[in-house]
């Protein structure tokens, strides 16, 4: 009951060919491959953003949130 025999896979392949046709099957597989590639690229981008020491983007005309500015804000709140 665990694994399928070769005959099961041949029957499944024939059903897929009947449903999609031989011409559409490469197109469907190509779209699936593009989806997997974009998913992997998205995972790589997320891991790059989470890596320490990456270049943080700042908003123009806004002070950077550094330890000095945080200390100044704490001092202003305390006084």
C-alpha cells in the first residue's frame, strides 16, 4: 500500500495526457518551472533582507534611527 507500481504511473500519465493534450503539457510544465524559480528568488530576497549588516534604506530628509538619536529622545522624555 506504500508505493505505486509502474502501471499506476503509466495510467496516471495517460489520464494527464488525455486531459491536457500533448501540446499543452510542455506549456504547463514551463509555467510550473517559472513559478518555482520565482518562489526560490523570493526566498533568497527575504533571506538577504534578514541578513545582519545589510544596507538599510533610509527615507530622504529623515534622520537615521541610530543609537545617538535614540539616546537623545530618551533624555528628552526623561527631562
